[in-house]
C-alpha cells in the first residue's frame, strides 16, 4: 500500500497535481474538499455542519473530518494506496491517519509540500473554475479549458467555487496557514517531507513531485 500526502496552502495546486499523480501512479486521488462539497450538496448532517465552517473559510472540526475521511480511505478502491489531498490538515488529523494506517500495517510513505507564496494564492483562487460533474480544475489564465466555460473532460459547465470569493480566500489563508505549518513540521520530524516549488508551470510542478516520490515506495 502506497500512501502519499499532498500538502499546500489553499490554491497551491494540490487538486491539479493530485489528478496528474493519480494518472501517473495508478492510485486514487482522495480529496477532503470534494468529500465535503458532496456532503454539502446532498444536505447530509455532516454537510450541513461543514457548510457553516467552509463558508467562513474555517477548518471543519477534527472529529467530523477524521470520521469522514478515514471512512473514505477504507473503501476497497483505496486498498492499494491513495493520494491524499487536503487531509490531514491538523496535527490531530495526522495522528489519527497514522493510527488508522498502522492498523492496516501501512504508513504515510511521503508527504509532498507544494510551496507557493501567499501573494500568488489569492490570484489563483480568483481565476479558478471547476466542473460541476467531477471537480476538474481549470484556471482562466494558467490552465484554461479548450472551450470557454466548458469542462474538456465532462462537457459540463464550469463554475466558481463559493469559497473562492476574495474575502473568503483571505480568511482561509489567515485561519489555515498555522495548522498547515504544524502538519508540515509533523512530517518533517518523521523525515518523509519533500518540498517542491509550486511557482513553476503546472507541468514542471508535476514532474518535480514525481521526482520527489521515492521510487522504491511509490512508483
Ligand atoms: P479544499 O477543497 O481542500 O480547498 P483548499 O485546501 O483550500 O485547496 P484548494 O482546493 O483551494 O486548492 P488546491 O491546492 O487544490 O489548488 P488547485 O489545484 O485547485 O477545502 C475546502 C474547505 O473545506 C477548506 O477551506 C475547509 O473549510 C474544509 N476542509 C477541507 N479539508 C479539511 C480538513 N482536512 N480539515 C478541516 N477542514 C477541511 O489550484 C488552484 C488554482 O490555481 C486552479 O485554478 C489551478 O488551475 C491553478 N494552478 C494550479 N497550479 C498552478 C501553477 N503551477 N501555476 C499557475 N496556476 C496554477
């Protein structure tokens, strides 16, 4: 089982690169944000609770997040491993993940930090568009769709995420960067952290991430 954790501030490019790594490595991409947005859309109890936090740019409480994500990680398609995008986001989540993996005789093989300066992140969020069907990610300038406003893969309309309004993006930065630093420190202390320069073009970031994945552990 190969478990990769993608780390980065909101808008650093985790979702974009997770899709690329999924194709290259043949293990599924599990995104905490996609799980939460599906729950919000379906108006489940978890979704109703999560919406209160997400709309303010705050982290969803650990207990809820840990249950939701670890349930997803236990599904059969992740038996051979997964690329974790957006989880863990706090130290308690990182510890809960370690415990759950240890029960399966597994561990986090590599934590990959996509490092992007804060000034670039607000601009990225403002230009981001996602497809309604599967959350494929575009950017109006850096990664536009072939036909404006339409997903290349699903043919569905592209929308702007609710939490990509500038004031919510700034709130996400303010409230979430401290927790990100904790999680980065957690994996650095375990000596499994690799940092990649996320200011490079999208394809170059992908190649840097692939190079940072230990071939013995994941390729
Ligand atoms: P989530 O959906 O995980 O959002 P996020 O971490 O804020 O990350 P984003 O999806 O905004 O960015 P990304 O890094 O995936 O970047 P992307 O590839 O899209 O979480 C949403 C909310 O849910 C959170 O705010 C929180 O409330 C809650 N939540 C989620 N997980 C949680 C947890 N574990 N615990 C508690 N709460 C949780 O790229 C961004 C844009 O930049 C795109 O337009 C893309 O095309 C463009 N781009 C990408 N790479 C490049 C590049 N190299 N150059 C130029 N443009 C680029």
